[in-house]
C-alpha cells in the first residue's frame, strides 16, 4: 500500500493522493474507522465502487452448521460468522441527474487522509461529470470514541464553474450485496442476507431501521438524523422500505455555493431486549449526538486521542516509514478495543470479516500486552468479556472430561467454532494466555478489585483445567500430553514447552491469588489445599530439553524428528500448508510461527541468557513464518540475543504487514496482532522492556535492556507503569528515563536496579551487545532486509497467504 505512488509517508497520518482502484479493497481496510463497538470500513462515501462494503457491530453474528465428513464426540456443532450490519455511512450524490461515480467522467483530483491525532477520515474530490459539469466534494467521517454508539459524516458538495442541480441521498442500507468470499453455501447464505426486517421509519430528517438475525436472534437497530445547510430553495424528503431508509436533499448551486449535510448515526443491538427497547436506545443515542453537534464530536475525538497519545506515543528517529507505521498500528489497535466494553477483540478488529470475525488467543498474547501499558481500561474490558464467557468454557471442559474451564480457540460469543480439533480443541494454551493477561494487567495497574473479582475466578478455573489435563509420572514429573502449541505445523504433542511453562505460570499465579483472597476464593470452592496441589504440579512441570544439542525442545522429542528439506522446497511452495499435507508437516522439524521463541519472550525469567541465544539460533533455522504472528516475537529475541539488525528486519515486517499488504489479504481486514507486534518489536525488542511479575509493589516490576540498530538514531516511547507515565528516551549509547509525575518508581536497566523520581531523570549507559554468530533462516525465508532508513531491499521473499489450520479457502490467516 504505502509503496504505491498514491501513498505519502507522513508521521501523523496516512494520505492517499490518488484513487487507485487496483488497491481499493486494501484501502478500505487501512482507512477503516472503529471504536471497538462500531466499525466502518473505509468505503467511498457513495458506496460504489467498492471492494467489500462493511459496517460492523462487535458481537453481532450469525450461526451456521459446521460440516463433518465423519462425526465425532465433542466436535463443535455450529460456526459463527460476523455479518455486515446496517450501513450508515452511505451518502450518494447526483449532479444534474448524473450519478457521482468515479468510474465515469473525469476524476481531476482525489485525496483521502486518515489523521491519527483527530481520528477523522477526510476526503476531497474534484470531478467532471460525463456531461462536463465540475464539482468538488469534501467529506469527513468519524466513529466516536466518546459516544460509543455514534458515528458521523460531514458531506459537502460545491459547484465550481457553472450552476448545477444536486441531489444528495443519505441512506441507512441493510443486506448490502457482498462479493462471495466463501465456497461453503451455508456460510454464503448467512452472509448474503443476514438481517430480517422488523421496522423501517423515515420522517423529516430522521431515519431508522430495525432488523433481526435469522438464527442467532440478535436484534440490530440503526438510526440517523441530519443537519442540512444550503442556499435558498434547498429542500428535502424522506422515505423508507424494509432494507433502506433514505433522506434526499436537493439544491441548485451557483458557482462557489455549497450544500452541506451532517449525518449523525447511532447503533444498538441486543439478543434479549425488545424491539421498542432497541428503538429507544438508538433514538436516544442519535439525539445525544445531534445535541453534541459535529464540532462537539470532533472536539471529543481530539481530546480522547490527545490523552491516548500522551501515554502511548512511540517516536522513531531515522526512519520515517516505520514512524508512520507504528502510529498507524497503535491507532488501529486502539480502534479495535477502546470501547469494546465486555466484547472480544477480533483478529481483524472491526475492519473486515476475515476469519469470520473471530477472536483468537492473539488478543491476550499480542494485543492486550500493548494496551496494558497504553490503555489499560480496554484490557479490563476484554478480560471481563472472557470472564462472562466462563459458562460455555466450563461446559466445554466438562464435555471434554476436564475440570475448570476450556476456553475456545476461535469464537465470537464464547463457544468453540473451530472445526479442526488438532489446531482448535487441542490448543489449550489459550487458557494460560488468558491467565497471563490477567496477571500482567493486575501487576501493571495494581487493580486489586479486578483481581479479587473476575481475575481470581479466571485464574482458578484455568488452573483447574491444567491440574486435570496433566498427570504425574512414576518419578513425579508433571506432563501435559496431546496438546497443540502456538506452532500450527506441530499438533497433538507431548509437553509442548510453551504450553507447559505458561501453564506453570498460571498454576503459580492462581495459587498465590487464592492465598491473597481466601474469602473470595472460598466462594469459588478454592481452598489452600487445592492451591498447594497447583503449586506442586507447577514445581514438577516437565520442561523438555535436549542435553546433547544444548537446547530446549519445542515439545518432547521434537529435536529427534527429521528436519524439513528446506533446500528442496521452492519459494512458490510457501506457505507450506497449501502445498504439503499436514501429515508431513506434523512429523518434521519445521515451525510455522514462533512457539518456543514466544515462550522465551513471554516468560523471559524462565531461561538464562545463554539458553535464549542457543534456542533462538536453533529455532531460527526451522521457522518459516507462514503466519503474521511470528515476526514480532523473533524481533524481540533477536534484539535480546545481540542481533539488532535482524530485529530491525523482523520489526519492519510486522510494522508493514498491512501497509505493504505482505500477505496479500489486507482486503479482508487488518492483522491487529501484527499491528500490535509493531509496538512489541520496538518497545520490548529494541527497547528491551520486560515485566517482572514476581516483584512486589515497591520492587522493580519493570526493566529495560535497550539495544539500538545502526539504522535507527533514536527511539522514545511512553508507557503507563502502576498509574505513572514513564518516558524512555534511547540514543546510540544511553537510555534516559523520565517519570512524568507520581511517586518514585523502581526500575531495572540491563539488570541493575535504580529509582527514577519526577523532575529527576535517570540516565544510564547502554552496554555493548554480546558478539554472537548471525543465526540462519530456512532457504527463501529470511526477512526482507532494511538496508537504510526508509528503504527496503528484499533479501528473500516472505510472501504467501498463510491460513489457520482449520480455515476453508477464502479469507486467509496471515
């Protein structure tokens, strides 16, 4: 995308200077607006041309049967698919009875700008109709962070050199025609017409539609109201039918005159509330939006983002493209979660329906770590959603013959939707990922109320699952058999190391939490005796290690498997899962995405420096990165083990995943976890930030071990640590720590403790990195090498369109 000549490199916005139909669908994803509750794809105002129309409400979905050639006990019965809800952003224009369609006439100029500081998508168009009439259209669009249910559009049309008669049609549209993205007729039927009309309304400047999904039974409401400004003689009328409610404004404009329309749109949905209740909900929300006015919404948006950037900004000196990319990434991560409020953070956010709109473990392992230190309120909300899905998770555990709760690998509502059990049901590590997010959030914020409530119950139920899933052998070693770790090219393994070290951490944290809150734990039936059993299992947890090679094993026996023949694998045969059977992948040493490397990133205190270096080198030679979840993890460990240049290459891949459409599937929505990985690679990788959960409230709970690469002259970032804003300024030889208010803070710099106080910055020298041989990657799978700031010289193609193991052809898992 940003390598396309239509895209400019700027630090605080994404600017498209020409309309490029060849990347229209991709642009709709990168220009998407959302607040975690409502999402609008970056479609053109007029609705056409389009790649994929999209308006989304977090949690609204339809269900469909999952097909199985052979039945089996415990298979999930239904899939869930996010649906396109009522589209409120459509504003059509007719100029002297000629539809304003940029595929016709002459497009003189077209520019769109997504401003990360204001949260507004702006557009300016100069167009000459086929009849020779020149007009200028200027629009602005936002999805409000301050009014959760509200989005708005300002649309202006002006005559340029001759009088014109214009008609502006502002619409609410349901059941828009969508391109076919699935070969499964059941899913296609769900997507083609998901909404059944219940009520339509249009009067004066007000519009409303209410629908209900046919199978999931979710009622969806949308309402709109308008302000109209135009010359004398401007008039309007409204009308509606089951799937369209429309306001038509007509005016005659002399050269220099304009017609301005402001459209306020409000959404609501519920699986339980009545039609009158949902109607009243959207009417109340749109009335509040109109009361605020367009300028009020703009002011609220800017204030919200000013506050966010004051605690989240990352400044990169020496590479303008990465500077733009990291702010783009942070903006979209915020949009995916800011106002989700007890809803999931889907893998694509609310930018598209890739992966059917499902949430995976990506949320807890990649997105929530970023938000923990930049927007912690969103983390509490996401974890409360997990807590509210405990009933189906407990039911799933019982179905599998286990205690506690078994959280789903992919879901929208909380029920497991994976039809491929080796990658889905067997990926129990999602339980530990959720527990880790709880511990990380509580440690970083000190939110004792959350820990005593939802946090405790999540820790208890996940610990109970591990204790029932694992077993002790004759020597007392605790094993967890038949599970799938993060690497989807290895399945149903014994003692997957990532799963085991994360489960160990889960068990220890749950036991400690039970002892801190015995009364609350007693309500859950969790006793000190049960906590002691968890600690005992954690102490005896198996951690696979090959003494001969001096490396940890991804799973027991993994290093004894035959290595994949990378030399005989052609570049066009990646991703491997599209060209080789899983049977072959599962029995070879080949890694789709960071697994053991992710364990070292997430549990850094569980490995020595030398173990990290040897492990990283060993698994670097096996990892093909057929997943967008890998590059940021490899960046972190590359930086930690002394390979800052390699870390920079991996960081660039994570940062540019969508802006350069590296996986060729940005049209289906953004890779939110990879976007979060941009922050992870910069702050945890080159910035060396680590959270040391075992430290007490006054101990050095956060440490830094920064390493800069030659391509980068400076890195500055701000994080929230226990309610205090900490600014870290890294230059070639020094790191400067500035505490922006609050009580003194204990930190670590390359392992040495120190205290930083407001008004008294602490500055420390950065020791040289250890000299180690550069690790090798599989043939054809080295990351693109970033030779100099702002340039990109390809070392080897990364390309490909990886899928999750259980995905059907169509939207891919990159």
